[in-house]
C-alpha cells in the first residue's frame, strides 16, 4: 500500500474519485471539472486510463461533477456519483 508512480493528467481537471480494475490494470477517475477558459467551460468527466503507464484510454462525459468512483469487478462496470443528484 504505497505509491509507486505518479501520472500527470494535464488539463483533465481535478480528481474526485479513483477506482481500480486490478485484474486488467485499468484506473477509473472521476473528474469534477475540465477546462477553465471561456472557450472550454467546465465539463465533468470519467477518465479511463492504464494503471501500468498512465496513458489515457478514453474520457466519458458525466451528468454532473463527480463525487466518487467505484469499479465492480464482477460486472466490469465503473460508476460515478454526482453531487447534483443527476
């Protein structure tokens, strides 16, 4: 139970939840906001990345800002909770 690597997320926003698919080495990250300019307003996201090298595999939009993330290994589903009740 110690950090062995740190992966920068660049402009992907602040992390508000992290879940791990340990078998497939995939991390699921809930993001509260993305972008902070007039051209790129805040946009909540679920970011899926490789836990081996930190490469972002995909990003999916969320209905509201993420308050947490969880992964269910039995169903291979990732979930995010939103504080805006959506």
